[in-house]
C-alpha cells in the first residue's frame, strides 16, 4: 500500500514537472510568436509607407502633364515628408531625359537604330569617356559574341577571371552597368568629392528610346550636335517656357531635322523611388517604373528592397 502511494507520488511529481516545463515552453513559444508578429506588423507598416510614396509620386507626375515642372527643365525631383516616427523620401526621375541603349538594337526586326547609336556614341565622347566604355556596353547588350574594336565579349570575360559573361540581352537596370568591363563605381554612381558625374543620370534601361529636349541634360543636347552655346540657349529658353519645334529649328535647323525622330517634347517614362525610414533606423525602399498614357499612369515594374 505504501509502495503504491510512493509510485503515485512520483507519478504526480513527474506529471507536475512535465506540465511546468510545457508551460514554460509554451510561454517561450508565445513570446517568440508575439515578437515575430510585432516584427511583421512593423515591416508591413514601413512597406505600406513606401508604397504610399509610390502613389504620391504617380499623382505628382499626373499633375505635371508629363513633365516634372511647368517648364520641363527639371529631370529629377526629390520630396521629403517628415512624419511622427517615420520619414518618407520620394525621388522622381524623368527617364525620357536619358539615353536608352536598349533601344539601339531592334531584336524583332534585326535592325540597328543608327540615329540613336550616333547620339549614344557622341554622348560618351562629350563626357570624355573612352571608346572602351561605349563599345563594352554595346557588346554587353547585343546578341552576338563578336567584340567591337574596343569592346569585350565572352572570351575577354572568361580569360580575365570574371565569374560571369555578357548576357547579350537588354539591360534590366542601370545598376547592371557595374558588371560591364571598365565601368567603375565612380563612373556609374558618381563621386561628388572628385566631381565625377553619375552615368545613371544620363543612361536608362526604361524608356521608348525617345529623348525629351525639355528635360535632358546639356551633355545630351551636345550629343545631338548642338554647340555649347546653343545648348546654353536651349536651357535658358526652357527655364522660361517649354520648348517648341520652331525654337529648335531657329537654334540649329540641321541638328533638329537630323534628330527629330528621336526627339520629344513631353516625357512618358518615369522612375519613382520611395524610401521610408523609421526613427529606429529601419528602412524600406520601393522602386516603380511607370509609363504615363493619355488616361492613366501604368506601373510596369515594382522592385522592393
């Protein structure tokens, strides 16, 4: 009888211990679940803020009738919204103010846009870049493995120890330029201390290949063939009012007639970057590539970091 009571007592103690351990385990699990849920809520909150920034960017583009300000001079706009516990930074870039090398090659028709190619090559010369850069980028995106005179294809990348080779397709994003032969970080992203301009302010992977003369940088006006004096004249004029065909023909008729097939006066392609930053340092960036039509702002691609 006493032995049975001892067995029962031991069983009760073991059971009680097991229940206590299970309770502690469940408390620990519950705490983890609560913490994870709180993290998810925080991530959703900051992601929703970044998404709101994209929507604000779309509204701003729509209100500007296809340009970033009334004169068309502004090819980049930055806005800051400082709110309790969070700061929202919105950057709108006019992608029609840049050169799109993807549009040099028409893969369907197997044709080369010789006019855009000429402006592209002229731009690299105007910027003082070597032909190695312009040819290497063309080799990166064309469909063959035949290197240009100063370019680089499969053989160069393989024998130089690169862990990759040219994809022979369109640039997906301008950050991809960092992979191309001789394209350093300073060249692609710029260096303010050394006063090196960022190539990503002049080159895009997202547009129809047309270039807006109301918003493109003076360097691209020079690539069209306008002299430095003519480029300055154009910039002064578009600070007052949007350019018209008549003004360009009066400035330099030959340059305008030669390039008018790739010149436009209003932009349709934009990149919106929305960066939400919380007071604790948590950050979320969202990028939207949008196209403005006569009726709506179409989002063609969203990227989240």
